[in-house]
C-alpha cells in the first residue's frame, strides 16, 4: 500500500511531517544529520518527499524514538544497514553468475544447496580449483 493518497507519492514538508507524526523542523534537522534523507526540491525550492524518502525517515524515527538510539547511533545503524544491503545484493548477483557459469539453476550453488539450506558461496578457488 502506498502513502500517496492522491499526492502521487510526492509530499511537501508539512504533508510529510503530518504523515510521519513529527514537526517540519524535525524533518529539516534530520536532513542535516542523516545524509540518507535527501528530499528533492521543487522548482520553487520547496522540499518534496517521495515514498522512498518517507521510508528512510520512518526508519530514522523508529531508531530514535522506539529503539532509543542517539543521533550518532541511528546514523551508524543506517550506514550498517546500507552496507549490509549492498553486500547482500552483490552476493546474490555473484551467486547467479557462478550458477550460470556452472550450468546450475540460479537458486543453487556449487555445494548443491541454496544458502538457506546451508550452501556456501565460494568466490574463487584459484586456477585449478573446483
């Protein structure tokens, strides 16, 4: 389900703040503290939040308000989440490439199982490796 509610997924700062249950000045402050929050600017210079921006702000709000992290702690957690997401994407892509090269189905690896079944990904076994 989308938050767009007739806005096409684009919200001015006041609308975004109302949806998120925070004040506009809080969003402006979080923008200065979290590089992941980067709403685009309209032709008139107003901040415009899309659904992806709202997702990041919800995550920040959760980390600060629900988990009780400091700004620095929340910043580090977001950076860790970003790195973990990128690593997972790269790992999945490498698994697919390896499977293609080995003639296997993309969900399996050379050990005959999927990662969920305990299969391991070996990126390089050397020139004479299996």
